[in-house]
């Protein structure tokens, strides 16, 4: 579970980095942005990494919250 938490933190940090990079794109010269043409790629990366981050945190908290419930049920029966 600790390893999965570490993976979640890494994915969230990468997502945060992509968001900061996307925000800073407007500070680069327009000539350079037209040459590189990565605005669409950054937008898609934001969408997919945010979805991935959301799903891994949902899975983590699902097992974190309901695993003790499973142990308690096993102790009762």
C-alpha cells in the first residue's frame, strides 16, 4: 500500500508539473510556440494525466477505507 501511495504521489507531481508548464506556455515567444506546436499535446496530456491521477487516488482511498471494514467483517463471522 505504501508503494501504491508513492506511485500516486509521483503521478500527481507529474500532473502538477504539466499544469505549471501549460500555464507558463504563454510566457514563451509566439514564434517559438508556432515552431514547436505543442499546445494540443500539452492539452491532451493535462486531460489524460488528470484522469489517471483521479483514478489512482480513487482506487487508493477505496482500498484504504474499505480494507479495515473487510477485516472487521471477517472477525465478526
